[in-house]
C-alpha cells in the first residue's frame, strides 16, 4: 500500500500520513465550505511539491475563473499549464459519460497526470435521471479513474447537511470527506472537516477546524500529543508558584504538567495571580512562561504588571515571559491546541496562563463536543510538561454547564471570592480541588498589595 501526501497543511494528518495512491476521494459540502479550493490545492501541491502532474475537470467554471481564484491564494495555474504540468478541461457531463469518449485518457497520457479534480459529480444527475443508471455511470467513471492510475478528488454539492442521509456516491468511493460551514453565535461562520470513511487505512475521527487564507488551506487536526506515559499525579514533581502564602497551602507547589482552573468574579485577582505566577516563575525558578490573552492587548497587560513593579516588557525581551494577544473572535479551540503546542515546543515554555477560557469555549454549545475539545487541549498541555492556569470569570453570563465540564477535566481548581465581614469586603482564596497533592482546605484571606498577591493561611485549616 503506497500513500501519497496531498500537501495540504494538516490534511494528511487526518489520514496519519497521507491517502492511499489511486483512491477516489469524495469531498462534500454546502456552498462556501471550501470544496473547490481544497480540490485545486490537492492538484497544485501535487505539482509544486511532489512533481505529480494534474488535471482539473470542470463542468461550470471556465479556466479564467479558476486562474483568478487561484491567484488570490498565491497559486499561478496558468504558469503550470504553460509548463505542461497541468491541464484544465472545461467540458460537459454528457461528454465525460459518453462510453466512446477518450479525451480524459489522452489528457492523462499527454502530461503524465497522477492527480485529478472533478468539479463536480453532482452534474451527472442533470444528465441521468434514472437512479440505477446514474449509480452505474458514477461507478464506471470512478473505476475508469482508477484504471488510469489517478488519485482523484471528486466534488459533490450539498444543499444542506443531513447527518442521517448518505448518498449512493459515498458507497462507491474509497474516501468520504465532509466539509461543514456553520454559523457561530454572533460571529463569522466556522469551517470544519470530517472524514466519514477511508477504506484500507485508519483516520482521525471527529470534526477538525480548518481555515482558508492566502497561501491555501490549513487544517487543525485534534489529536493527543504523546510524549511517553504520563506520570501519576502523586509521582509528579511540584513547582512553587512563588506567590506568598499560596505555596504553603499547596505544600510545595502545583504538580508539574497539570492544568489548574482559577475562577472568580470580576476584580477578585485572577489576572494578577496569573501574571505573578509567570513573573515569579521566570525570576525565581528560571522557568519560561507564556501569557495567552484572548481579550486584553499586550499593552494593557504590561501596564497592569507595572503597577506591581513587574517589567513584563523587559522579561519579554529576555525571552523569559512571552505575552501573546489573539482576539478571541479570530481563534477557535482546534487552532489554539495546535498553535499553543507549537509555541510551547519552540520557546521551551514551562508555565502557561490562558485568559480567559470562556472566550474560546463559549461558542461550543454541544456538551460532548466541548468535553472532547477541552480534553485534547488539557491533555496536550500536560503531556508537553506545561503547568497551566486557565482563568475563568464567574458571573451572570457564565455557563454553569460549561463550568462543570471544565471542573471535571482539570486537575485542580482555585476559587477566588469576596466575603463581607466587619463592614468590609475582603478577598478570599480556596483550594477547591487539587488531585494528588496534599493541600490545606477552607477559605483563606487574600490581599492584593503593591508587591502582588499575599495569601494568609487560616489557622486550623485541614491539610488533606
């Protein structure tokens, strides 16, 4: 069994290294999902990166239209045609389905084509209306592509996505790839790709986000990053936070390579705690940190830090604390998993603060999908040896269901809260949950001073 790489960024990872040479791949989706772009890139990358000449067989778009669309992505199809590496054929389904037609075979031989895009097989339905004859025609067409030694992408147009309906084309091809293009609450649509079937090889299940930008398509496949067998929590080394009083409550610190939720109302000190965790890690323990902000620009975070005499800009220049701002409207969780892992590896990050978590998970309404995606995010961070804090604001707009899902997946939870006594509102900290580490329970007074956070352990607190 020989595999070929499509060359599409992240797409081959869905098939654990590429698709089987000679297979027919059905690419389904509604208008705007990215079907033609994916197919054209499959042919383009084959020529540019692997020396596989290719054909594009189209029943609607004229070559000039394909040239224009490809140029917007940085692909020069005209140049490839002049080099005799690409042939774009605009014809009709009647011609293709004529038994005595040989133009496709002649085109393959003329340039030694190895890949073909057919856009789209949906047009066959306009020519043949009898269901059985239509199935036979598509079956013969797919077999003809295989006999010519072509690896094929066949586009199929969907008016709507019906998860319970499977067209006959799905049974005739080797691989079925479905592209979803779904609206998100109050935001732009999101594209995802899902492999429905893949004969003769395993593949990653589930829906994976992808983007179409200048340069082409990028798929963000969700899969666990394996770095050996993860240690039992009780066997992990603990790392000090460097925050006054907190490490006493923790015993010696947080278990390394775990993810901790820091939740509280507005103003309880979540961001300050997160920043101090990174600053103290860099200054006291020589551990590189990353503050990933999804709402606050880096300038505001630097100003907030300066109030405590923490020079984040200087630490950033020295490569000790990295501050990255990505507006949450431009980020989805699949992309975040991939890019965080890459950044952590590249820069040797040991401590991470993600602020705020709801900005990246708030749009996921399906609880099972939320659990799956959070599992991958947390597992990958842990397996990379990164000790992470997820900041989570609590309030009227927070979802109790989502919060419960997060609580069930993280290894620990720190709750920051307000309490009234002696006619004053005081901040308190509680180690609500911490797996595998002896810690002091109960509510403990917490103050934000000019030097940072100070926790005052309550006398008589029970260490579990």
